[in-house]
């Protein structure tokens, strides 16, 4: 089952294991410059609000009700990253493992393939493994490099869906999670003595819903997507759960939901000039996947804009991050690269 | 669940402290943003439970469910209060009717995200 708790999707599989619980939330963040330089990881600026589409049936396109799922608001050219968490299993010193497939506009963000049921390792792995993969910020375009998820209106030609399939049909994000089989989990992790050590007006578009957004490839960022360290047969494909996450333009979020959307995030330049930290993640125990040719062949938002004679990303100045905080595998549960407003804007006190 | 807030807080913090020195009273207080002496008083039940915002911060640091900590402190979170105030009679009735229901019956009323045709 999937529940919506405090703006996070919570996938639980009590029929597999009581601790088989995965959470996925959607973090607001800076849009990194789309200038073909490689940037470190930007911070999390808090969760996007997420709502059931059924609660706003009168205000959303009919197709959204057919798809079911949830919706969230994004400004045009705003970026997002996915934050994964799974529950610690008592006496086994590990969170429960999951295989998670992520697509945007039904195009796989890891393999670049169009939608297929199930998960696959051939010809290319098309999922990430949690907890090994703590975050996903974009499309896997090269070994160790992703292109950031950036919201663009569906139908304007920028989205990954339109670039790969030539169609503007689905938009949004699609997430499918499979837990590890219980017997495999118990064999692999035996019990032991516990040692817990532009924010601009929407572009005209030609699709059914003028407010529908898709995700497009933005700037380049250093982030590894890891090879599955387990066997494909270890995943319990009989107990998958999936969710369609619709994206609506923040400019119309109030009309749709009656709530104000979050404020616009700072630009990369404003953030960097304020001396705030960027992040690098190190995990030398897992192997990064090679990038995908189809995804690598896409034009970034700026490249596509140049081709069209548009300027789709305002405030796209290059920056040189001065404060880069290294994060290593082995963070405690709940520790993310999260910006905490309650704390001072001191890099030492930003939650890591 | 019926133990006092301060006792519960101390037990959770000390459990984490066995593995991580970030959970001494001093460091825990600094992370939460209060004085160490205040934490000691709360844990000894010498003062009443902290404000909602502080309890939520404590829950984050201790990796606890904020609703559980708020309930132990005899509080209801502001978002839940708003929900109840919109339909107070209905929610009061609902909670009273469900008070003795077993967990599996309660889980049936938990709302799932609906999947449709893609």
C-alpha cells in the first residue's frame, strides 16, 4: 500500500515484512546552471507539498483522475530531487532494501527506456537500489554524471518524454518500488547482536492540461547511480507498488488546490554568494552505472532553447561553489543534505 | 505509550547515546536549540513538556514520530487541530468509535494513494 504522510509517499509491504517500508519525498532545490560544467550536489530546501489528485477532481484534467496518484506544484524551470528512506530493521543493522524504478513522462530516468513493467538489468539496469542510493537528482547521462530534473511545460518540446518519444502524453513522475524477498533479506542480513553504531509565466502548450508539467534535463551534476549489488531474483516482483506523481505549474496551484505554492527557491548564484554549502557524496563500496546513450543524447533545456531561439532558463549564470561539504556513506537514518531553516546559515550546522 | 513524556524522552536519548556521543544532554540540547538545563528538567519532569515546535524538533533529532511525542506531551499538532476544527463533531465521533478497534481494523481506514490506469 502507498500512503501520503507529511508530503512523503510511504510504500509499505506488511505482507512481505513488517519493516518493509520505503519513503520517497520530493525536495525543493536550486536549479544548477545549465552551462555544461559539472556541479556538486545542491541542498534540499524542504519538501514540495504533495496532494491526492482525487481530492481536487473538479480542478484537474480528467487524465489525472484516470492515472490516480498524487500531484505537486513546480514553477517552470524549477528543479527537484528525490529523497529515499527505508526503515531500519531491528536486530539486523540495516534498512530494508528496495529496488525503485523512476520514470518521467514514462521514460526511465536511469536507462532511458520507455515504460516496461518490472525491473531489468539487461541491456541496462533500469532502477536504483535503496538504501545504497540515498537520492536521485536527475537523469543518468554518464558514469558519475546526471542531468538535473528541471520542470518544463509539457508540449513545449523540452521534456525528456518529448525528446525520447516525440510525444507529450504523460508528464509527471512515475515511481515503482519492489521490496527484497523476505527469505533473501533474512539470509543476506542475518540477525545479530545489535550494534547501532524563470520562474516565469507558463509557456503556451498544446496539451490537454495547460498546467501539466514534465521534467527535462538541466545542468550537469556529479552524482553516481549505483549498480545493483544483489541478484535480480532477490527482488519480490509479486509485491510492487506504483504511484503516478503529476506536476502542475505552481502559478495555478492555488486555483487547483486552494493553497499557496512554496516560494521560489534562491538562484544558484544567490545561494553560492551567501557562502552556503554544496555537497559531494562518496560511496566507494558501490559501483556506478555507466550513463545511457539515449539520455546522454538529449539536449539540455538551454541547448534546446538555443535551437528554438528561446531563453527558457532565466538567471543561468555559472557559479563556482566555494563550500563543498563531503558526505560519506554511513549517515545515520534521517540524515540528509537538508537545509534546516531553524538553524543558522552556517555550513557546520546544516544537517548532513 | 502511557509513560510520561520526560521519561520517554530520556530513555530514547540514552538509547541513542550508547552508540553516538551526539546524544549527550549538552549536544542534544544544542541540536534542538534549547539549554541543556532545560532538557534535564524536562527529562526529570520538573517542568511541563516543551512547545509544539520544540517537540517536533526533538522528534526529528531522535528519529521518532512527532505525533507520538506530541501525544505523550498531551498535545495535538497544529495541522491535526486544523483538520479537527473543520469538522469537530464528525472527527470526535470517529475517534470515539474507533477507540477500541484493533490495529488491523484501523489500518483499513487509512487512506491509500489510489493507482489508476496509466
